C-alpha cells in the first residue's frame, strides 16, 4: 500500500532497522524492487533522482510507482531523490510522491536551512514527508560532482540546529560514503554517527551505500541509520545480466527476453540488501 516516507522511517527508527531506498528509472527496476519487497515482506522506498525523472518523465515514473505501491502487499513510499529545484519538487508532490528530498547541501548552512524550510512548509501542507542533507556526500549526484576533499562530514551541533529550525522528517548525513563505485574501501565515521543519532533521535539517511562492506552497513544500522540509498549496485546487476544474455544469445532481439533476466538479477541483489538492512518481515 502507498504510505508516506515518514510512516515507514518512524517505525524503522523506533525498532532500530533500516529500509532500502532504491532508484527507479524504468519499469523493470520498479518491478524488481516490488517483487523483492513482497518476497521478503519488507517495506520499501521507490525513489527517482531528477536525472531519472528527466529520462522517463515524472508522469511515467509516478504512474508506475503509484500502481506498484497500490498493488503491493507491503508499505511503499515514493520519494524524490536529491531534489534541488523547487519547481521540480512541487511537480513531484502534485504527481503523488509521498516523500521528497531537498538537497541544499551545496549551499552555505543558513541558506540550506532557508531552502529546506520552504520545502518542509509546502510538503507538510500536502501531507508529504521531507528529507534534507547536511554535510556533503561525495561522488556525482544530479550532475553535482563533489570530490572527496570538498565532501565535508556532518557536524552534530549544526545538525541539531538544522533539524530544529527546519522540521525535516529525516536527515541525510555525510560520514564517509560517496555516490558511485568506491576506489578504496570507504571508512565510515561511526563515532560521528553515534553522536548525531543521540542528539537528533530521528530517522537518519545513508547515501552512497552501494559498495560499502556488509559489516559497515550493519554497524551503521545498529547506530541509527534507517534509510539506505542504493542505485549503483542495481545498475551493476542490470548491466551484468544484459551483457551476459546478449553475449550468449546474439540472435535474440526481443526486449522482453533481454530485460527479463536483468529484472531477475536486480531482484536478487535487492533481496540481499533487505536482509542486510533488517527490513525483512517488518511490513
Ligand atoms: O545515494 C545514492 C546511491 O548511492 P550509490 O551510488 O552508492 O548506490 N543515491 O541518492 C542515488 C543517486 C542517483 C543519482 O544518479 P543520477 O543523477 O545519475 O540519476
Ligand atoms: Ca548533496
Ligand atoms: Na557508493
Ligand atoms: Zn544520494
């Protein structure tokens, strides 16, 4: 059933587990996520970046996600990932998204507060939950490339002030993760996470989670991460399955036969994530 992001993440926060937020760009990815969620009885967040909305069209993404959520036997939220454009955010709200991220992390602190407050006001008036970001998460997101040295970690004092002044429902924090594949092994600042959780006592979001070792993810969940963003690992599963299939079946040209195995491969990867995150049988 279709629910808000807050409904899903408040439960995760209270019970100490995390829910996967998986990026969708086409029908097969939506179906893989929902099949994985129903087979493991997990709540789940379908999310689209601005790049994904540009590729498919917000109406298509919203239509697929809404029918998926309404038919699903588990709670499903529909979330805008890394929203930076106010008009785009309102368009998603008008199209039935139940959660939106305003990523003001590239602005100075006070301006991040200002833009975030504006989105919280309109989203909450429409019954939609809000995610914001404090601290810069590395890697490329929506064409904003924040390379490692600029990626600054979230300051607990600032986080406390930020949440008090904006009223956001959940906060994306920077503790050492980055979008895209990792060159070396990411070192997460668990002490910082622990401090932020104690200060904020609210759902927290981990971006750049593909490629983070399973043990680190489990430790982050135990310390208070409740929403975990995954895109790259889905892309890799899709890519591997399609390339394998076309290599072994050079004469097959039916898109259903080429994309079907990719849907299956993505589903298996996503089920694995739900097990690690602890969302299995939480629906
Ligand atoms: O935190 C994450 C995922 O991190 P990951 O790359 O570790 O999976 N996300 O927020 C997904 C970001 C996707 C944006 O990419 P496009 O602009 O190309 O659509
Ligand atoms: Ca950002
Ligand atoms: Na990553
Ligand atoms: Zn992200």
